[in-house]
């Protein structure tokens, strides 16, 4: 199981490096967390929430069990 998790993290990290890394994470600003609370669809549905980013900081926070509600 651990090998599979590492492979997934490798793939995600490579994707992040290819599209979202530019000296810093362009998704979360290196905080490891993406907060989209307050985001609504065009028809007004609330769709935002707090998520871990796909960057290495977000992956480490997820693995460590960091509380997103803190």
C-alpha cells in the first residue's frame, strides 16, 4: 500500500511542477491550503470549501492530519 501512495504523490507532484510551480505554488501561495469558501456558481449555489493543495506542502499537511478547520 505504501508504494502505491508514493506513486500517486509522485504523479501529483510532477503535475504540479509542470503546471503550477513558478518559484512558489500558484494555487495556494505555498500555504498548502486552498480556501474557496464564499465561491458560488453562476446560479448562486455555494460550492466553496477548504481543501489541501496538491503541492508538496498540501500533501505533507494531509499526511500529517493537519486540521483544515483550525
